[in-house]
């Protein structure tokens, strides 16, 4: 038998905008119920991209206290200081299937991916903070800031790239004579 190969691919580009919001408020901010999070991370209004993530901007940690950007210089971190820091919906979605046959052997694989989107890591907001260590162990990821002693507060530091390419399955087969 001779060798054969077959490839299949699905590729989608996604771009969504809310044309008209039929709510009672001009702007609605959705809270996100999770440990240590959040007063609001998604804002909905006419003409905004669906899935936009909003947050105050992280600047630094000084004397154990979180420093966020006060964009309107009023001394408070409120809604006017929140900006778009990402989008929870991917820009590109990919599916790739590859099949190979040689003699009595078959090899099949499928890759799936999504690119160009972000995720709010709510677990980091709560578990990477020493102010809650009386009842939990502090998790130390790559992003852990040992000097932070302030109460957990959602900000742009907790928004991460969520793009991925995953091998969904890989099979190797042999056909009996």
C-alpha cells in the first residue's frame, strides 16, 4: 500500500459589537462573583465590543499597598478610572485535523486553538494575597508579588493572555489483515 495524507482545517475570525443595548441604564457593568473579585469587569453600552474586560490599571506596589492609576486625578479609584484591558472572546478560532495512512498504520490528530483573547484570573486575585493567609495558603505563581499586603482588589495585573493551541487527540492504529 502507498502512503496517503488528508488535512482538514476550520479557521474563523470573530468580531462582535453590541449595536444597541436595550437596558434601563445607559452603561451597565456586570459584576463577576468569585473569591476576591470583582466590582465589575464587563461593561455593556451601545457600540461597545461584546466581551470587553474593563479594569483599573495596575501601576505598582508601594509599602505593601496596591497602586492603581488614578486617570482623572480625583484621588479615588472609581468607574471613571476603569479602561478596557482585554476581551474575553477570541479573535481567531482554529481547528486542524491531520490523517496519515501507511501500509496498515493510521495516524490521526486534531489540534484546536483560540487566539487573541484574555481571561481574568480570579484565583490569583484571592489566593496570591497575604491578607487572607489566616485561613488559606498563599499561592505563588510567576506573577506573585511578595510585597503586596493590601486586601485583594481586581485590576489589570490579573488579566492574562488566554490564547492556546491544544492537541485534542492523537491516535495510532494498525489494521489487522
